[in-house]
């Protein structure tokens, strides 16, 4: 989703802690505390998530189902040490509601609290903020889907990449040159390598070796205006997916697509909300290095002006067609990785949002129960308290919205129970 937000500018320089001037007795106390403290292990992130046919599995064979959420803002907030409690509080509250997968950004290109300040130049305190997010997620048993770039200008994205290239004298026509220009692709590949090979300063584990990370995402909602067929994007996905897998064979990889159909199977375009965006759900996801498919859906935006029944009818067709194609053509599991209802829409009410979420959750659960293929859903989006400047209308603060919290927690309970049932069946086979 494109993020509309306003941020307060804040210094990003971290604090340097030095042991050199510390008294010996004080230093020994700290060492003893570290040695004697129990290591906090989370069974929730004990093994890498893999795929087997159209299922997600952990530890080689155990089915993995989940209820999850989006909190794109985590690294940006954690870059200010005084705000890190918002990350911790959100992870604690979501874990209490049974949410076990979080999708968040592993990019911020130029601008406020930038991770990548210019091509290849990284802000170490912001990288340490991402270290903190991963460490906290591990503590609370939440797995992460980390997105590596953005289709939109928020947090830089491909617009920032092509502007960097223009500034270096590279001839650039449009932002869509991101997908074809060798210099720009080099910038992106450098970012991929820097993130995947990063050594977490908190626990010493390389990102590519950390099972807390469930998957990498190539880009949030890639689109290509100069080629609606999906072929231009297909070439980029093939190249970048191969590159990711050459560095990291442990983790799953997905594209970050909304699910729009392209030209490969023309009759599927009937399921689009009246237009194409330069992606092809079928051909893009057939690339063998892509491990699972994703869809997003915002009928309140895509079908603005239509009534709730029409929008829910679209949602049913959208979910069913993509699940069917993932099962039968792509033979890969699917994740419904963004959905929500905006408080900025006319006629919005808390009851309407809860009903919408409940309908989506019911579909996800029924699909998972009747033959598998779907791993879970990620609601857009969970926020902490005191984060009004990040509110895009879709924000849910669990401890302030008990009715919504109950809807979310019920789905978590049902998906976990279904996972246990499937695990018991698999052990009997």
C-alpha cells in the first residue's frame, strides 16, 4: 500500500556505549549478569519456514499456519531510541493476540531516518534499529517478512533509486527504468546484499541465517506503467530472485505483488478491478525462485463508490481465483498479505470494520481447512499508542479497540487449532 504519513524529524545518531572508562568492579557485575542470565528462546521461531507443494512447513514437515499483521514503520520508529518501546509494545500485544507473522520494511532510501543515505552508503544507527526489530520479534515469537524496496515514493523506493542514477549522469526516462537500467539494478542488488549479509549487532546472527525472518520480499506492490503485460516486471523478478537465492538459500522469497493479472492468461483479467498495473500474477509467480504468492486487496479504494455488497463480492472472487491458480497452476502456497478497511471512508464504523475483517478471516480459514493452499493473512495494519502521525486510516491499536482485538485473536486461535489438526494428521501418515 502507498503510505500517506507525516513524520517529525528527529536525529538518527545512536548512542555509543564505552567500557573503557568503566570501573573494574562495575564491569565484572555486568559480565556476571550476562553469563548467568537465562537465554530467552522462542519456540515460535525455532526453525526456518519452508514450502512443500502448496503448504508452508517448519522443521521439514510440520504444517505452518498463521495469523499475522503489517507494521511497516518498525525500523523507522526504532531509529529513535526513545521510541523503541513502541516496537516492543506492539510486538508484545500482537503476540498476546496470537499473531505470529509481521511484515515490515527493511528499506528507507534517502530522507528522514534513512537506512541507505545514498547508493551504498548506510546509516549504521538505523541498521541497528533493524537489528533491534529482528531481535524483539525473536523475543516475542513473531516471524518477519522483510520487504526490500517500495514501488512508491514513501521511504524512497524506486523513485529514489532512479533519481540517484540521474544525479550520477545516467540517462533515465521514467521511474520504470528501475526495472531495466543496469546502474539502477546495481544499486538495488547492492542493497539486497547489504541487508541479507548483515550481522545483527545484538545477537551476532547474520540475517540470512536467522529463522526469525520467514521470507524476503522483492518490493512492496511493484507496478510498471510502461508495460501492462507483466513482461518487463517478469525479467526483473527473474534476475533479482536468482540473485537473492544466490546469497541466501535458507529463506523463502516472494515478490510483493497485489495480485493483478496480466496478459499470460487473458481470461483471468476479468477478476481485476477494471484495470492492469504492469504485473502478471501467473507468469511472475511461475518463476521457480519465487516460493509463494501474495495478494493484496483494497476494494474501498479499487472499487470506490460501490456498495459493501459489491465490494465483498469482488473480494470473494479475488480470493477464490488466486487461491485456485496458486493451487492448480503455480502449485505454491499463497498469503493474503494486505487487507483492511479505512476509517476515512464514508459510512465507516467500527462494526463495519470488524465485520469486514471477520469475513476475510472466515474465507482464509475455510480455504485453509478445505485442502490447504493458503498459509494465512496479514491485516493492514497494527500500530502502537501515540502514533497518530503514521495513521493512514487503516490503523488498529489493539489495546484501544477491544472488539477488533477479539476478532483478530479469534482468527489466531482458529488457525493455530487447524495447524495442530493438520500436524496430527501428518504424523499419522
